[in-house]
C-alpha cells in the first residue's frame, strides 16, 4: 500500500512539474521579448478559400451587437458606445467567448450591409487595441478558435473593405497563426491542443504560400487525432460532447482539402468515420446525449447538422470498450452505462467520478439520468457535478470513487485533473433467456474501504423490464472489513419531467411520464426514498428534479436487487 501511495505522489509531482513548465512557456510566448514572431509562417499574398461554418447563426444576435449589447456565457454587457474589447469582462467565460470571435457567425447569418460593416469595425477594434495581449486572448485554445473564426468569416469581414484594412487583417491573422504554432505545443492536453492543430491545418489550406506550414500542421493534426480519437471512435477525454464539437471542425476541414484538390490525411478520414457511429451510441430516444464526464446540454441544432453527414445511419454500437461505455437497447428502451476508468491526468480535467452510472430512456422519455454539467458557470458547479453522488450509481460513505485536485495552488498550476480513481474494471456481456445481460465492477473504493462495487443489468427482449443488481464484495477474503465504514447509497436521478409517487408498500415508486407511458421502480426488502436532486445539464440552466435513493450497509445487506418495469406490462 505504501509503495502505491509513493508511486501516486511521484506521478502527481511529475504531472505538476510538467504543467508548471507548460504554463511558464505559454506565458513567455505572450511577451514582447520572446521570438514567437518568427518568419516560419510568411505573410500570405491572399486568402485562397474560406471554410464552411457548420455552427448555426442567429441574425437577431447581430442586431444586439450593433446596439452595443454583447451577451455571452450567461452574462450581458452594454458597451455604451465603447468597443466591447475595452469593457471589463464580467466573467472569464464571457471574455473567452468574446475573444474567440465565434459570434461572427451571427453577423454572417444576418447578411446585411450593416452587419458586415459592424463585423469589420469590431475586428478593426481588436487589431488597433492590441487585444492579442489580453489574458483571455492569449489562451492557445481561444487563439485557435479566433483563427478559425476569422478564416471562416473572411468573406464577411473583407467584403467592401479597403486595401489598407485588408493588409492589416492579413498581417494580424498571420501573427496569430504564428502564435498558435508556437503556443499550441504548450496548450493543455486534450481539446485545447487539438484545437490548435486544427486551426493550423485550416490556416495552411486557406492562406496562400504556406507549403512549410502545411507539412508541419498536417503532422501535428495526425498526431493529435491518433491520440485523442480512440479505436471505437470515442474521445480519449471520455466526454461525449467532444464528438459534436470536433466534427463541427473536422468536417469543414475535410472539405477544405477537397477544395484545394489535396488528399486529406488518412488519420482525418478515419477519425471522422469512427466518430460518426459514436454519435448514435450516446443518443437517447429523444435525441439528447447521455450526461457523462462533462457532457452538458445537447446542442440539438449542431447535432442535427453533424448527423446530416452520416451516410451509414445504421444501428448504434453496443460495446465501446476503448471509450469505456456500454449500450443496451430493446424495443425502444435504451440503457447507456459508464464502465470505464478515468482518463490519464492530462486528459481528465472534465472527467467525472461516475463509474457504473447509467442512464435509461423509453421511447422519447428519459427516465434515469446523471446530473451532467451546465453550459455556463462550469467553474462554479464543477466540484459538485463531478462527484459520484451526482450520478446514478452507488456511493460509499458519501465519498466519490475518484479524487480530484482540490488545492487552490495546484488548481492554478495544473487545473482540476483526476488524481486517483478506479483502475481495475471488469465488464462482461452475455445473453440469458433471450435477454441481454451486462455485468461490470470497479475498485474505486477498494483502497479506502476495502470494497468492490459490482453492478448488473438485464434488459428484457420486449424492452418493458430492466432488472438490476448491486453487489458489494470484499477486496480480499470472504467478509467485508469492519469499522462501520460501509454505508452506501444507490442513487437514481430522475429526469425533470418524471413525476415519482411512492406506493404504500414503501419499496415501490410509480414514475409518471408526460405521455402516459408510466413505469414502476421496485426494490424488494428495501426502503426507497424520494429526495431532491438537480440537473445541471438542462437546456435552460440548472433545474430541480428528484432522485430515488436506497441506503444500507454493505456488511448487513451486500446485495440489492431492483427493477424498472413498464406499468402496462404489469397490468397485462
């Protein structure tokens, strides 16, 4: 045990040292004396093409910008005649969204001369005010998003522009590409570093006279895609939402290669082909994604756009072993379960302690969910949303199955990665009596409490019944360790539209659904409590809901059986 503790500390120390060094390098890149303005990216003679922006725009937002109202990340600012870049940002998220320039798509959607002139004026403000030195603008992932946005919306910005503005725009864009090229290697692992690689690939294809950048950008893109898109198509960060986000950039990038009459790198084509089936894997009957590992509200319009590029449209996968997820489906009833270990620390900043959590839907009704993450205010809610108690799984001693960085100093240096979590997981799928059976176990509580948590699901062929079992067994020997540290709580978080009502027997709860397709939850010999809960990933922000809770002690009742059954099936 002591050897494992020292090994964990050594890994943590190495990760902190590496994170600190990257932060120092990233800071140095923003300083005047650092030679990031190298000529490795020459100023292009012209732009050759503009990528297609798959993210939908709202023309009414363009009118708000023209009137001086900038609403991002749940905060609205009135500029009163000033440039938004001169305003003290109300939040970090607001500043990052402003500096990323993704909002230019709303002006493109308006398509009016006023919107084009306003877009050009705002870009001119950013250049003249030297906003590239502002803290939010120097983040590599924000700079990458800005490069992509400027390239995508170049026709909007440059239409009717004079020659002087055109030159200023091209010089500023080139400087930012140089910065992303230097800072991308120091960006946080995962989506930020991949975003830099994608931005460089776009720039190499859209800017003329860039053969050297094209070679280096493609090499970096291939390396990042090979690392971050797993063999089954899931993201290495284990956040399902990353699939949508990535495909919104990778699909236009593939088109850019075609527009330049260049063969896309096989890694790009393979990544897209692997990710497309995973979009269907994580979808419930109502089209929403399951809430695992940082997933927030499902952007329905963006998802529909991406799915339009899916040519296969076959039955979703049932087993995603590399991503650590399982899916069961029968007659419109869907179960999606998290059966994977947390990702490595550099990729785990959004990972949750939700091992063996599941979500369940029937038709277009979601019954059981996880709390998920909100679209805005993520820093505020992250410590709560990542806890095991925010997931539909078992919690022992009100402790999460993963440990996260909690120190304020460490958070500033290396973010909020997972320090420790389930390492040994066993997953089995089988068929019994014509029904699918899934069994999984994890050791996230083994070191602290000497307990292994095992969970089983059995979905009937007609989709009308889901039988489950939770088993708590000792790591060693035949009996659980004493000391009274074996209290557990099985939590089943309900979708906000589900209305629970307890039956008189105390162990049955009727779940009323909006369309009348009601279900019953029962756990023989157990008391089922109805407690308050919250859904962070609701489309309008955090929303109140309820959860079913079964509490007990592993030493006294190590096995808990429970069932979801359609009420119509009971009456039949």
